[in-house]
């Protein structure tokens, strides 16, 4: 597949240092997917943040392939940053990162999972005999200078219903032409 040079980037909520960001909640539950946070038993009462991703949701994502599980892993990393920042005494920054950037990471992971039909029984896949004339809109998220950014690219041509993206990118949706992929991709990014 050939990647077209059409890329987009949108900067989302961020803060000066990723490790010094986060958010608060009265809920003391914690998911098991974040390795450095480990749970709330070793933190003070004011550093108890709810991990928004359940164990069941994380397990389902891991069975759906890297395009889905990678985004959940990134959200878990964001959660770890919240806990680390709070333990360093940066509670205000931790609260802001938790309610802003971390929430957006979780929402994004869930939107990709939904777009790809993760957890749905899609039945038998039949051979695809269509011509390669469609374009996939794909995204990757990065943190630049403490700000979460999404970058999109259109890949193709590909056959109808066929996934596929460049290294580091995750499939979002497919369009019938490069121009519709470009405009649709820009709309998707601007809505984040």
C-alpha cells in the first residue's frame, strides 16, 4: 500500500510535563492494566483516581489486535502519569491532566474500538474481489512538548472494507476517494 503525503495534526489539551499532569475522583477503584500505578493502596487519600478502563474492557481490547489494544495501553500510561504526578505533590496538575488529556485518551481508545467492531461477532469473512480504489483514514497520537496531538493520514488505494495503515497508525474509517478521505479526516481530527 502506498501512503499519500496528506497528513493532519490537531493539538489537544495538554500541560507542561506529561508526568506532572492528572485528575481527581472520589472513586477509589483502580484497574490492573497500569503497571506503575499498581492500585490505590500505597497512595494517600487525595491521590486516589479512578481508572476509567475496566479489566473486562481491557481484556476485550487485547483480543482485538494492536490497533485497539495500543490505544488502551497509551491511556493506561496516561493514568500512570496522573498517579506519579500526584505522588510528587503536583495535585493541581494531576487533576487537570486526569479530567482533560487522560479522559480524551480513554474516549479515543473506545472510539477506535467501536469503529473496528471490537467484541462484535461479525461472522465469516468472504473473499474481497473489489478493485483497490478506496482510502483508509488512519491516525496516531503523540505527545509533543507535553501536549497530546493526533496526526492523520490517508492510505491507499485499498479494496472496499480492507483495513491497513502505516507503521504506528491506527485505522479509523474508509472513504471512496482520496479527497473525501482528506476532508473526512480533517473533520474527525477537528472534533477531537
